[in-house]
């Protein structure tokens, strides 16, 4: 085990490859190709083993970051994949991700729309049912935050509304719309966050939404168990995705992830396996679980 201080990992470090991020900020929602370094979604590393063969998945926020890595892994595991993303702003990232899915010989479906709009959920679900012929895996992954270095006093009504409407309302509306169409063996996976357990001062409103989603994961697992539908969550730690340069400060980016036991931020590719596990039959006795992928930071 190396005793090097945080931030100086090299590719051979047993703690995994460090990311040396540019501290340049981007306009929201951020774009994959403008990130330096370009995030790793597993393009050159993820190997599928047919674990989701024939399944049909819908991943919100699937254009970029964690959602893109999950979309690629699901496709390599044999699933057809629909992705949600913000129309207009994210057409370019959405198209790149759809290409990755199609390159695996799977059906790829674009379902752009704004989760804050209550009418998106029923229309998105019906587009997925039409395009994929059904829905077996719903990944509520889209999320929004804006960092406020001074904490709650600087969170205005627009920010509060956007954060809760995207993360909590959007997840609930989409889950409600999907429920009548899910059958035994289906699964729901929510992307929450280590912030739901250990909130940072600069993300207080966001952290509260993620705590709400952790809680919702438990209650939905309880509700849907009798239908044979499993509900779980992945709680990421710091991960190098467009959300970061688009919503935080250069100072935060510079040291992002250094506070974790592994001393670095993660790559989207390092999250994908957790979603594959939870969606697959390997996890058929796993429900109501929140799986941390945090670089070693404990959830509890
Ligand atoms: P990302 O920016 O690549 O993905 C977030 C996606 O959310 C966007 O691509 C966008 O398509 C979608 N989105 C946002 N607002 C939306 C809206 N109103 N309607 C529809 N879609 C909308 O960043 P990411 O880091 O991959 O984020 C994925 C999830 O991971 C989020 O829920 C985020 O909170 C969570 N997360 C990220 C980190 C991290 O460090 N990157 C840590 C913990 C949790
Ligand atoms: Mg995006």
C-alpha cells in the first residue's frame, strides 16, 4: 500500500487511477467532450457477460456521467436501453450515448424531456413501452445541484424548487407512471448520494433530496416486495462527471475526492458494476439496499 499523500496517485497505485481535473467551469448542464480529462464510461474496459440479456431498461440522465456508464454496461450485458436527458441542451451527449448502445447491437431509444414537468413521466413511460416493448429496469439517475459555499442562507426559491422538483418529484412521478407496467422480476434503482448521509455545507438542499430518495427506496421496497419487484439505490461518492464543472467551484474541483479513504474521485465506469449487480438476478434477494460506491467513505 502506498503512503503517498492524496492527490498524487499514479496509474499503478493500488488505490486506482487518480483524476487530475481541469478546474475550468462549464455552463449547466455541462458537456462530456468539454471535460478535461474526458470521463471514463468503461468504453475500453467494461466486459458484459449476458447478465441482463433481453431486459429493457430506462435510465434518466443517461446521456452523460454515471448514467452513460450504466447505459453502456447494460447494453454490453444484453439489455435494450432508453435514456432520458434534457432536450436541446443535451442532444449532443444524448446522441453519443445512443451510439454507444447501438454499437453493442442493442436497441437504443431517446426519451428527452424535463422531469420537472409532471406530464413528462407518463409520456416518457409510454414512449419506452412503445420503443422497447416493455420495461424491466427503471434507473432514476437524473439529478441536479448547485453548490452554495455559504450553505442554506444562499439557497433561493428557484434553486430549492429546481433541486427538489428534479430529484424528488421527478423520481416519484416517473416511478408512479412506471409501476403499473412493471412485473415480477423488474427492478428500480435510484441514484442517491453519500450526501444523503454526510451532507456538505455547500450542498445542503441537494443532500436533503438524496436523504429523501434513500428513504423512498426503503418504502418502495416494502411496498413492491409482494409483487416481486425489487427497489435499491446506489449512493455514489465524488465522481468525475459533467455535473461537477457545471455546478460547483474551481476550488472544490481541485480537491474533489481527496477526503475519501482512497484519496481520489471515481470515474463513471467505476459505478456501473453496482447498477448491473442490482438489476441482475445475482441480486434477486436484495431489495431496500443502498449500495455505497464512495471511495471508502462509510454511509452510516
Ligand atoms: P451528469 O450531469 O452527467 O448527469 C445528471 C443528468 O441529470 C444530466 O445529464 C441530465 O440529463 C439529468 N437531468 C438534470 N436535470 C434534469 C431534468 N430537469 N430533467 C431531466 N433530466 C435532468 O452527472 P452525474 O454525476 O452522472 O449525475 C448522475 C446522478 O449521480 C445524479 O443523481 C447525481 O446527483 C448523482 N451523484 C453524482 C455524484 C458525483 O460526484 N458526480 C455523487 C453522488 C451522486
Ligand atoms: Mg448530461
